[in-house]
C-alpha cells in the first residue's frame, strides 16, 4: 500500500510540475506583471522549480534599500530588520502563488499596510 501511495504522490508532483512549467495559465499569481511574465522570469530555466532567490526579485525591483515600504503604526521598516538587516530572502515573506506571511509577525504583533 505504501508503494502505491508513494507512486501516486510522485506522479501527482510530476504532473503539477509539467502543468506549470511552460506558462502561468493554471498557476494563481498576484504579481501586477503576471500577464507579461513566464515562470522562468522568476524561477530561471530549471527542471524543477524552487523559490526564487532575492537576486531574481532585485533584478526587476532594484536593491532592497531602494524598495519603498510604508511604515507600520509602530514606525518599523520591514526591509531594515533590527534582527536580520537586509539579509532575509524576499520569498521568506513574499509569495506570488499563495498567501504571503511576514517573518516579523512570528514574534511581534505588527500590521503592515499594503503587504503582498
């Protein structure tokens, strides 16, 4: 029974990977440039997709210091963390295909305006 479940899981994953490898037709995406992008824009041309490195985000958005963010009511700046500086990968907080979750709220109670 385990072998059958394992085989089904492998085939399901392979099928999903193939379904989204070429274009974004079936992939939910909230990026404002989604209509003009291919998967490889963020994920590179790989066989199996992984989370994009921050270098991919910076290629379009510019360096972290130049990315405009709105302060929260406590005056904190999300891209200049007191704990991590600007070393956290963008994908730790931001996701284009599922709900984004900011790292700060794991320990702190903060609300960011227009967080995506």
